[in-house]
C-alpha cells in the first residue's frame, strides 16, 4: 500500500477558489464602526492594497494566481497527501484516513499560502512595510518569510503567552528579517493602555490585532496583513483543498467527512471550501470544524456583529464571537486563541453546511501522541483538535457499522511546540472549560451592536 501521494510541480493550482460565488446566500456585509453602514473599498484602503480589497468583495468563482506568487508557492507546493495506514492499524479500523500535510512549507505550516500573495500585492502597490499580529507564531514567521521574498519590512506583534512560550518562533521571524515584540507592547497606544491596567496581561489575538492595525493606520509606508478571518485570506488557502481533490481523484477516492481545526478559520477553509462546493452542488459529504473547549467560538459563541480586535479599531464583522474583550486562557494552541470565527465560516455554520465540535486540550494531545507514534509527524497543537475529531468520526463509524473515508488537514508540524508536549507528559497541562458567566459577559458586550437581519 502506498503511504504518500504527490503531484508534480506543474500541478500547483493556477486559481484560488472563491466560495462566495456558490453560496446559497451571502453573509451580512462588514460595517463601518463609525457610521454603521456597509464598508466600501475606500474604507479599507488605509489598511490593504486595492488588489486584496477587490478579492475581499469579489463574487468571481475562480481568481487567477499571479505567476510570481505561484513561482514562490512552487518552492514547496504541491504538498503531499498521506494515507494514515499506520494510524488506521493502531485504531483497528477499516475506515480510510487521509491527511494533507502543510508542514513541508518553509515556515512549517499552511500560513505561507496567503502570506506570499499578500506580500506580493503590497509590493506591487509600492508598500515597503507591513504590520501584523501572530498568536503561536506560525503567521508571523510566514509573513516574515514572505517579506524576505519580496523585500518588505515586517513588524510582528506576538501574543505574549506564545512569545514567552515559543522562543524559536521568534528566532524564525528574526532570521527572515522580521521584527517581533510581545503584545500587549509599549509600542502602541492600544498596548500601553492595556499594560497600564494589567501589566502581566498574557495577551490575545484581539489585542495584537489592535496594535498592528494602529501601527498600519498611523504610518504612510505601512499596510496591515491578516493571517485568517477575512475572505481573501481564506480564499488563498484553497490551494490545499484543490490539490487534495486532485490527489484523491487519482486514487479513485472521495471523502465522506472532511475535518479541519478552527481558530479564525484559514486552514479549515483551505481544506474544506473546495469540497463544500461539491456539497452545495448536492454531494453527500459532512464537513466538521474542531475547536478548543477553552475558546469555543463556533460551538458556544454568539452570532452577531462584533469588532475583530480588542481596541475596537477594525470594522464590525458578522461572526460567531466570544466578545472582542475576551482574553482566552493561555492554552497551548495559540493559533486557535481568537474570539471570533471568520464571517464565511460563521455563515456556513448558520446555513447548516458545516458542523462544529469542541475538545479539551489533554484529549487532543493524547491523540496527537498516538498519531506521532504511528505516522511519525509531531503535530502542531492546533491540528491536534482535528485529529481528535477524526478519532471521533472513526468511533462513530464503528457504532454505525459503516466504513468511511476521512480527510483532514494537518496544517503544521509541532517541532517548535515541544514545550506543549513537555507539559502534557509532565502532567501539568490543564483542561480549561469556558465558564457560562464569561459567555454572558460576551453577550453584554454585543448589546448595542447593529442587529443581523
């Protein structure tokens, strides 16, 4: 039995797939925080180059990937598809488990798939500096790599909990020429305000976004780049699912279930959106989003308009949210510690096209260890949630007496996250369940926001 399935270099996708073209209804529009009116291109121009703004609002189904972007992506794409036959044997299942492995990128995750086009479009419009945030460090390192490819200066605000726990991600950012500071930082008004009230604040993606947006909005040479949540970011990731479709087609296989982990939604969108096009067209397929129980945005969050950041500098986005003031517990899956889910992912959940599940981190790491000991790859903390969901699907198939084909996105390796595994083996890793009182606080924070029709 073959274990790895590859494509040739000339099979790197030539287009991004835009799911907006196939949705039965569109999500509500983002709103201007001052006027409450739908955003126009001019409202986003201080933060993003016009080419990306055009992609953000596009209804075109397939958007061409520029040749210079595709040339850089071809440094590691297409990525391999693996049959998890050793894991299947350990589970004693007849289900077929496949995973798309994004850890082969220079940054060790899926994040360069959007970092490269974002850097290129900025460079094409004369931008020389980009400010951004990062949680666990995957996005910050990916954008720093992209900046090195196109001669851009990169400033990264990294969530303090991850900045302290993952020094080698910081070293990656600096190796590629980026500058990284712990967030909240003394470099911005937003950061200084939080440090005055809470000097030991562990930070959050919402806070780091506030700092990066403020940085970009106050400098003429700087734009902002986001590694998740927005439509154009999710669209750039669809190279993952498109390649997986080609690889499975060569095997005469098609998934009954597609699984991805969700923080903001980028790697989930990358694997799921091309298959959701088939589901919307009538194909019988389930799509499962897995998230942390400590940050249960899709499974327990409120659906409504909310700011994408803590300091309320961003537009109002229609999304499942735990409230823009929510500061997640410092769990090891730093990339999933975000208070809101992407508007497109939130809308898909509302339409019933996807399902959402949440798991505590010790369960996830237990399955990650089993995966590592069978398949050989140490997963990043984020996709451990997807692996846990895959195991649940195998158990469900056994109960139903059926055999399923399951596909998931192993969105990065955990070689820079071994402190998390150390905590798991030492028994110091804690499971954190979000108290209902915090959800009530989130609901109060949404009072007065524009209603979603």
